[in-house]
C-alpha cells in the first residue's frame, strides 16, 4: 500500500516494537510502507532502528524505516499511530510500587488501577492529549490511534473524550487466556476453542466458551483447571473467582489479585493465592523486576538481537497481536475479528455507557464494527463497575489537575480501600505527587502544598519489602537460569 505511513510512539520498547513491525511486514500489502519510530530515549531508538533496517534489508523489502526523537516529525502524514509509551519509565514505575507498599498496598503490576495504576494514568494522560494534538495537527485526516499503553482504559477514555482522535485500545490478555483455556481443556489446537468475552480491560470475562462446538460450563472448566499440573498452582485467584463468579477472567493471576479487594489485603494471606514460579502469578513488584531484568539483558545482548534480525521473516510466526491484523483489514478489506477497547454506548448493557469496554467486533475496509447487546452476570458487572468508577474519577482528575478528585479516586480503589484509612490515602497520594512531580504538569500548582503537608505530618509506617519480593537478577544470573531451563527441557520433553 504505497503512501501508507505508520508511526510508533514509544518505539524504544525494542522487543515489542520489533514484534509489531515484523507482524506488519508479514502482510504483502503492508510491505511498501513508511514506518516512523519516535522515542525520547535516542539510544534505544537507534538500536531498534538498526534491528528493523536489518530485517528489511535481509528480506529485500521496499519498507522505509525512519527514526526521530522529534515526535511531530515522526507523525507527519501518518495514517496510523501506535502508542507504546511508558511515561516516566522505570523510575516512576518504581515509585508506583514502592510508595503504596509502605502503606500496605502490595501490588504485583500496578499499571491499570490500584494506587500505582492511577498515578501511571496521571502521568500518561497529559502525554496522550499531547499525542492527540499532534495527530490532529500533522497526521492524515481521520488518522487512527492504536493504543497499547497502560492504563489501557484510562488512556483510551482520555484520547476519545478529550483528545478527539479515533482510538482503539489493544491488549493481548484475551488471546493469552484463550490459549490457556484450550490447553486446560486438552484441545489439540487452540483454534478448536471458540469464545466470546466482554468486560473492561484486564477484567474481561469469557462469557461463552466452546470446544469443537460444544459449550463448556463452569464445572467442567473448574475441573479442567484444577487437574492441570501447572495452572492449578499458578492460577489460584482465577480459579477461585471462576468458582464463585461462574466465569473465567482474561487476566493473569497477579494482575487479577490486585484489582479485587480480597486476595492481597493481608500480607499473611498473599502467599496462599500466588505462585512464585514466574512474576506474573503474583510476586510483589513482579512486573517491575521483569522490566528491569529485560532492560539489562537487552543492553548487554544487543549484538545477539541484531544477529537474530538477519534471519528471513517467517510469515507462519506472525503473532496474534491485534495491530497488524487491524491494519491489514483496514487496508485490504480482509475481515479480522477480535476483542477491542472502545466506548461502551450500549455494547455491554449492564456497564456504564461512558466507560471503555473490551468486547468483540470485526474490522474491514469500512472500519471497526462492534457487537452490541452483550451483558455480564451481576457479580462480574459489579467488579467492573467498581473499577470503572475509579477510572472515571482518575481521567477527570488527570485532565483537570484536581487533587481532591485524584485522592477520592485512590480512596475508592478496591484494594486500596480494603487496606488504607482516608488519612493514609491522602498522605500516600501527596507522597506520590511529590516523587513524580516532573511527569505531572497538571499538578504543578499542588506540589508545594503536598510537600508541606508531608513535612508536618507524623512519620509513616516502617519500610516494607512486600509479602513476596524477589531481587533483580544480574545478566549472568539470567543467562545461567536460561541455560538451566534449556537443559531441564531437553531432559524432560514434557516440560518443553
């Protein structure tokens, strides 16, 4: 499709950018395009550009790769913009985990709701609105924003309501859970399992699951997960919720545990519900540790990544990340079905109309077409509604710089509210505002007052490390662990 330009904001996320672009290049009609990368980290930007230019060269493609820290330059003339930016980077992310932990709020990820996710949204939304202003100014008319950045619902909500840009929120949680269900049910191929999900991002529910056309009920799904040798250990929160609510959640054990008020509110209870075999199953600050290790690994082993880029593209290895499939559908008319984050407006009948919901739809040359009239069981709708109320307040606070509303949003978060008193919430938010002031322009008027309140208030609780914390491993330790895993897999084919 000559003349099509795709811009990626936050392209310094090297592994994910490589995956997205490689997926696009698997589509013949999307090879003769311009791909513009932009990021504030010029070092990472240069590395990812090298990798992508190597892929294009080795495969003799007509694709043109450009990279610039100048965002407007990168966006100029783009038809599609993909956002992968993490505002504040790992430094701010560390505060999202560390500060709430001192008040007893033990998060595994902290990027969607809970105290960390709400502050992440306060950093992200001003940037999202800047991105949208640039899109309206320099991109093609009616350019589309594909948002991968968390907090997904808040960012997408802000982009649509306040950024005035057509936006689709994209997440891979639905696909991951689908493959897990297929494995638990013993399917020979995940495609033997058909499903429909609806809810909100990271709290989406499989409302219809069918194996080879036969509908699977709760009891059969519970039995399948409880007898599975791995999932029975790793997914204890999800299995418990499945038993009580009747539906399986798309979200990982660690993520789900921090969106609900019941599983992480007492340190001595957390160990009962999590598994430490991988960070995603509930480790305190697990995703932060993983991100730090991944960054260190990449910086050390960049030559290896560059060498891997010299391999021919394998079209059969195209992933099920939504972006390339959406672009293919819009440009060629070949329909693509998936689950997307969009404004509700009656799509899910028992969730708020203004909310961002994650529901099924299909894309073709005419655009995005969503399925309407779905509904959730009352308990699932209730948990989603609690999060939606937090998201709504958080978006409004981020747009207006209303500190009181921000504190009320944190107070109403399910897990925070199960642990903290109002006074503790007010102090915790003040502390996070002061620590992250450089990324919070809308609160510039409030930082001095927050600092004064902190200096005059009684000392906070003792420093806490969390109920299930692991140290960041060195590159040497990571390499040894990978070698050990490969040896184990070779000696036991069932592990592979």
